[in-house]
């Protein structure tokens, strides 16, 4: 490949190293291929104080040619100071305009943190923001107090923490998506996990390519190399945080009008052999996700109370936003969607239980008149209540639930590698044609015939592919695919959720290794060294996500107990984490939220309009439609945050359906000062009257959907120590109550009939749906 690139510059499909030069009139960005054999030139005009003029030279230059070009530029500008070297860089993270000048954001230092099938993954060690217009053409606005404050605010988004990217691998997509995608020519910047979509749009739209920019994913990346019976494997854990409805703990809760939830994070676990980069090894991946409870609810951050009250802001009788959220998940992952809800069931002062009730009813409502295969599977388990028991085996219970979820969704496995005689097509920016690397589009398993279908990523497409693959060859030879997803949540989607995701990851890893022929059984002992290594990966991921959303590391009492750490030390550390999280939520999250809104383009400063820090709420920024007067018209609507329309199957939106929020404060937003979110919500919901949360008694009288009318494939796990109590299955088939062995016996291979039926399906229904619910919510 290197020899071919030397002869044909078009095969140098990516630019990885850059040098920035300046004259009085222009910036010159010289981009080179990885081998520094071919070069491109990008010119940025500096004579306009508030406009961005970018032009790309279409010619590929050799090393001698580009040196000659720079020399001529220097000679032609001798009268104004000549050509000056500014800095070297490894990509453009974007450019942004506040009140007057445009700024160029460069990645000036990088560090490789991993490698997926021959594709290097990098994090940012340093970045630099450079003013584009020359100082001689700038006005006083460029040095105004507000301009400097915006610069400082944007700089507070630390690109050196938890941002990562790749030049050749679409890291914003799952391995299964990359393998089955057809005809990808460039990095998919419109993906919801690309955080600098807004920042890079001005350059991408003017150059009509993605050669000059890098697509940044925010979340967590961790890769470890393990040896299993002498065979080297790589385990990669990737968390991708959505840029939609993004923010901090108490300032972003629940769902917005577009169906986007707060703290939406996709977690992918990849396992591959060292030879996977040369079409010889096998690889596997599994995806799960977390996200805030998809209802309209909030918590007001308080300096007096570390646990503020929970408010359900708006009651939507048809659960439209909740429906949009699950339609989006169905479009992204297919069916079934399994919901694992870990919030509390009983509290002295109702907080979490209020949401549990409404969530329960929402799923029941959405499951009406829906085909069986598209119904939501709802599992409720009071994590805190069970974990209080001294004999509790939290990971054992969650591991069983994870196993049942994996039975329903499956996971991606490449199958037995087959040598590709045909040469893979070269792509720009997403090209994988490095020496000895794997072309992810036509890689392991004979997937070229599958990826010809443009709808391969749709939920139906995945199901058809999976059925076809499973019919042809036994597991181990044929590829298999994941369709559907496990969605886990607690209140913050941090601490309890992270434990549940580790349990799912451990169960999945056992099956992945077994499918790849590395183990004889599809499970891993929880006390093994590989389980310990995986726990450390999930613990690291949990801490990173908790810092991003909550302001402190995650509470990991389950992990620390499993690791055998001293209890007194653990308690003191957990107390310090609580103090740090409280301080962050009460004092620093407001500025952090402003920085996120600025970085993602939810707020674009304009002269004569209120500054970002003068707004008492950013609620409307996250539900505004494209073209609204609050958003700048300088960028096309396709790059506006929250503008991703999706067309799911079945219950998804019909073509042409548009979402328009109630226009509260739309015209008066710039001159009206709201003192609280309650006032804004009051105005927003003023047109909705006589709406309240129905109790079971009301529902029984009216025939509505309440607890007793819950869809038969919803489930609630009620734990009553030391035994479990279960009741009805789907189709309201009555099953006599059985006493079940204690949970700790589950891991010892107890095959009791009651335990088997307990985990036999995810289509359970609580036996005490009426009496238990009414008793709990009357307290």
C-alpha cells in the first residue's frame, strides 16, 4: 500500500499532520499524509474581521513542490513581513465565532491510546485557539469584555479530558455498524456522538470534505491486552456520550420535546485477536446504553440540601416524548428494547418512587396496540433495597438478568475469517487501507454481500441478516449480529447503572470468548483474573462518566467489596466523593453547562442579544427548532443540534411529521428575564389543562392504563429477603406462587425449577401489581 501511495496521491486518503503558516493577509495550513509523501494546502483569509473565507487547493503536492510553493509565498509577502511558521498540529477541531472574530481550534499534541484492528485511536494532549483575522482589521468588539469571557468559557471545555478520535476508523459508530455499513465515503459527522459537529461545519461545508478536521467523541476509551491460554486478545471498552440534551447532573434531567434524554451514553465492548487487522483473526462486539428516565422531570440544585426534591414538570397523557425516545432507540439498535430500571420502590419521603410509578405507566401505555416483537420489555429492580442485605449477591442477580437480555438481543461476532481475494475499495478519511490493516466494511466473515444493502443498519435489516447468517452455518463459522439493546437507568445513571453495566459486560464477555473459540463454556467466573481486569475497566469508565455528568468519581461500594478493600477506607472515600459532587452541583455546574451549550452550538452569541450567562434557563435552547431566531442562520439546519430526524419502523414517526414545541417565550426570550424554571414551564404548559397523575383507583373506574392494566410483557422484580416472589407471565397465565432458593445459591449452579422459571423470560408481570402499588403510593 505504501508503494501504491507513493505513485498515486489520491490513495493518501487522510491528512494526519499539519503545519500552520501565516502572512499578514492569510493563514496557510499544510496538511500531509501519514507517510509525508503528499501534501495539500488550505488557505484562510485574514482580511475580514467577521467573515470566514476558506479555500482549498485541489492539487496534491510532493515534498519538493510544497517547499517551492512556501518559498514563493514568502518572497511574495516580503514587504509585509513574509511567511512565518506558527505551529504544528494534528488536525482541526473546529472554528467558532462569538461576537466578531472567528477562531481556529487546533489539536497541537496527541497521544495514541489504542488500536482497533490496525486503526490508531488518539486522545488530545494539548490544543490551541488562534484568532483568524489580523489585529489590524479587528474592531474594539474583538477585545471587549464579553468576547474575552466567551473565549474563557469555551476554553473551560477541556479537550485533553475524555475526548478521542481516529483518522481512519469511525470511532463514533459501533463495530457492527462499521462492518455492515455500505458505501461510507467520509466520517459521519452528523452522528449524535460527534461533539464537534457544529464547530467543524464551517470548514467541512466550504471544503466539501473531511480531510482537514477530526471528529471528536466524548466519553471514555480503554483498551487492555489479555492472554487466555497463550492466545493474545484485546478488550476495548468505549463509552460515547450523546451531544443531544447534553449537560450536567441537576441541569439536565429526563427527556426533551424531541425525545432526547439527558446523560445518553452508548457503551461498546469489543474483543478481537491480534490477527484481526490482517483478515485472519476473529472479533466480537456488544452494545448497551444508559440514559435518564424519559419523562419530563427535574431537580433544582440546592446549596442547602444534597438531595433536592424531584419534580415531574409536565404530565403528557400520550407520552409523546417518551415514545419518540424509544422510536429513536429502535432505529439505532432494533428490537427488542429491554429496560432495566434500578430506582427505589419504597421511600420515607417520596422521590424516586414518583418517577418509578410514572415510568411504569408510560411503558404500559406505549405497549398498547403494538406487535409482540416490538413491545418494550420492562424490568424493575430496587437496587438499594436488595443491596442492604448482608447476604445480597448483587452481581449474581444482575448477571442472570444480563444473560436473559443477551439471549434476546444477541451480540456481534465476525465468524470464521475468510480471505478476501478482491481488493477493498479505497475511501477518504474512513479508509482502512493501512499496511496489514482490516477493511472494516468488508472484513471478517464474507460480509461484502451483506453490506450491499443500503438498509443494512435498519432494525429489520439486522434481524434479516442475523436470521440468514444463523441458518447457513453453526456458531463459530457464520457471523452473527446484535439486534436490540439493554437500556439501564437509575436516577443519575451513574453509580447503580455502572454496576449493572459491568454485570452485563461480564456476561457478554463470556459469550464473546466462547464464540471466538477461546473458552469451552460461555461464562466467566466472577473471581477470575479476567473478571477482575474487566471490573477495573468498568470502574474507570464509571469514574470518567460520573466526573463528566456529576462532578465526582462514581460511588463503587459493590466493586470495592468485591475487590476486598478495607471498609473504613472505602467509606471515607465515598464520603469525600459525595462532598465533591455536592460542591460541583451547587457551585460550578452552571458555568460548566454554559460552556457545553457554547461548544455544541446550542447558544450562538449575537451582538445586541442577551449573553449566555444572563439567561436564567437554557431550557428553550434544547427544544428550539432549526431556523428559530435564537439560533444563528449562518449554518445550515442540518448541523443544528437536535435536528436529527429519524424514521423508525412500526411505531416510529410518519414521513413529514415535524415536532414543534409550545412557543412559550419564543418572541420575548431576548428581553424577558425568567426567575425560575417553574415559571418557564408554567408558560410552556399554560395550554395544557386538567392534566394530573392518575391513581390506580381513578384508572380502575375509567378503564385506563394503570398498574393493573400494564402490558403483559412488562416486568417488575420485587425482592423480599430472603426469597423472591413472582406471579403472572404473559397472556395473563396464572402461575402458583413458589418459594425460590436464596440468591447466593444462583452462582453455585442451583437448577431449582422456580429459579429457572424466574429467569426463563423477560416477559414477567408482578403478582402484586394492584395491592402492592396502591399500598406503596398511599404512604
